[in-house]
């Protein structure tokens, strides 16, 4: 049975939809969902983009995918409340070589749902569409899961890097961003890194890290000495931008033109030891931007 999740969030099958209803009650608001169930045509759009760009990962619609089966969702908010999601049977499943490459993708497993026995009522509207009946009292699990604040938590799948001794960036599965002084780099690092450390890398190491974190390679550059990153939603390439695989997909769906970026000359020069810029000396003086 297909169930409308409400709030324009799409649909899921009956059992994962019940889980989302219980999570909504726990959060006291609708869980943000970028995408839930997919039709064949919707999955095919993802497949075409994956074949063209190599990201985000998508199965051939004839497989079919877990999204098509109504047992998967993509969510930015869910990444910040992983303990709540896991208690309700959701797991992040997209790994490559042991690295989580799609932190936003969650799949439902009924046997892992601690609250699967709690009832959730569905009703049917005049058009025959099933939906979550929220006129019923909130399930007991609404108060059972330890509260997780709607703020970033320290996760070791996020890296805080100093590139070439001077450029501060963050890297996590499907997300790459440049840090400016206005972002309060030290405070940001202390929030996202349990080790509270910076990790120094060279330009030549950046492509491999981006690839293994599910990011495109041509999303950054150094222009007039400044590190810049592509924002796929508006096509800007500037300091302080954040690139995400989800936003790249949205831009592709909307046919938004993207600028040409090619950091290959910088990477090759760094590999040859010929890049003209700060490397070790600046690191001793503290991170720059």
C-alpha cells in the first residue's frame, strides 16, 4: 500500500510510512525529506544523470531501486538525528570501499525498528489516496527516544582540512565546502570534529578524497590566490560556497547551466612540485583562507 507522507514529501510503502509518522511525532514537526518513493520515470531520470555524471549513485529503473519499492528516503535533516532514525529502523546503506558516500540516503528495515509494534492509523481521501491520520494521539515512542538537537554533531565522517597549507575546507560524504574567517573556523572545527584537529593535505591529494566521498572533481579552483567552490544551485564559483551532491542533482533536474571548472593544472603542478603558492611555511603561521 502506498501512503502519502504529507507536507509535500512524497510517498512510501505502508511500514516505512508508519515509521515516518512516529518520527514526525517524536520531532514534533515533519521530518525534512528531499525525496522518498520514486516512479519508474523518476528513477530513470536519476539513472540517466548517473550514467552521464557518475554521481549521485542510482540504479537502473528496471532493477528496481529501493526508492522505487518505497523503502528509502533522502534527507538532510535525518543526517543530524541519526540516533532517532536508527531507533526507528532506518540505516544509511550507500558505502564504497568502506566509506559512506551518501550520508543523506536512508533505507528502512522493519526488524531494526524498535517501535514497529506501535499502531499508526491511515485514512483514505476522496481520490483514494492513503495518508497518515494525524487526528490520533501521538505514539508512545514520541517521548521514548533521547532528544537530539537540530544542530550538527561531531561525526568522524566529516573532515576539516587545510589544503596546501592555507585553504580551509570541510569534506563529508557528498558535501564539500570552503571555510571563510566569518565562519569562525576554530569553532566550526570543534563542532564537527571529535578530535578537534585540522588535517593538512596537498592539492594532489584532493581529487582522491573528493572521489571517495562521492563528490565531483571539478568543483573547486584557486583564482587570484583565493580558494573557490562551485554552488550548483546558482552556478556561482566563489569563496565560502558549499557544493553538495543533492544540490547538483537538483540543478541537473532543473537544467541549470554550470560553469566550466578545471583544477587539473593545479593538481598536476602540485604533483610535480611546481605549484607557486604557500605550502609548509603558512601552516606554521596558522591557517589562512
